[in-house]
C-alpha cells in the first residue's frame, strides 16, 4: 500500500514518513518527525517536532504527540518523544516530550492509551499496558509492562508502577505501586495480589503462592518494609517473580516518600 496523505494535511519537508503511512484530513506533522511503516493518523492529529513513531500504530483524532513539556524547567532545548510499535492512541491523547537536552519521553510497544489520557515529560512506559480514559501521569513516571489503569487515575511525579499491577479507577497514586499488586483508593494503597493478572500471564501456581505469602508479610503484618523484606528473604523460597518484587521494593525504600524515582531530600 502506498503512502496516503490527505490534501488538507500539513507535513513539514523535514519529516520522514514511511511508504505505507496514512495521514488523514487536517493533520499537522512537524519538522524532525519520523513515522514508521503502516502507521495511521486519523483526522486532526498533531505530531510535533522531535517525535518518533514506530510501526503499525493507530492514532485517533485530536491526539497531540510530542508537545513541549509542561514544566517550568523547560528552556526550549531539543528533546524527544519516542513511541514504539503497535500502539493504539485514542482521541485527544497527549504525550509530551522530555525536559533536558537530548532526552526522550519513551513509550514501548503494544500499549493502548484511551481517550484523553496524558503522559507527561520524561516518563518511561513499557509494553502491553492498558491505560483508560482521563488517566493523568505527571513527569518522570515509570510504568513497567502489562499494567491496567482504571479511568481517571492520577499519578504523582516520580512514581513507579510495577509490571502486572492494576490500579482502580479514580485512584490518587502518590507512591510506587509494586509489581503484581492491586491498588485502589485516595490515596491509593495496595489492597490485594493481582491473582487474575498473574494467572492470565502464565505465572506458575507455585510462584503465585509464594507471592501471596510475600504480600501478607508486606501488607498484612505489623512489619515495616525493611523487616518484611528480611522475613521474606529468610522464610520464602526465592522465585524469579519474588526476586523481581523484592528488587522493586528496595528501589522504593531508597527513594523519597515511597517514590523510587525521586531522590531523597537532605
């Protein structure tokens, strides 16, 4: 299939569009933009300078990709938004470039961003995530793989969301959400192990049982985080998933106010 560009679209001469890209009516594509094979831009999509979009992405009307970061520290430096392959980006989604010369906000592969969701500057989003409508991520947020966000979740800057976590709708997230956990509330707190997500992802029953025991020590005991980690290391058989969880928890402990991406303050 040949490249298709609607006559009302504006495409900067400095943009690169692969041969099988489709650009709909009234789109704007700025300078220094790369769009990969098979990607479709529906009507009224804006792709701002410094944006890289991978293969077979579906971008719906009103989306704005690569806009300047909403951060007072931004001084016009050249930064980027890098979007991987097979992403679905629905109506009026906004994905912003990073703050910092040569730095990128990064989106992985196979994600769905539902209508009006927002990813702020310097975020790192992994693969296979489902992000519902009106989710708002502040700057420097990390989302790992295969997470599920309910609608209207708000994420504090510097938070990390671990893989296979699930966040209930309308949650206010101001601390890291560990991998494999269900989190909900205002403020959001871990309420259970994501048993269904673990089973669907193929985690073996024995590993799920160990994670359940770790969850109880972390969240259903009177232990603090350091004590719970020590008990888990002493009492539970180590698995790949449990080691991953403990590494994440140590990162949270080393950060500020329960946020592993934020440096401790003096």
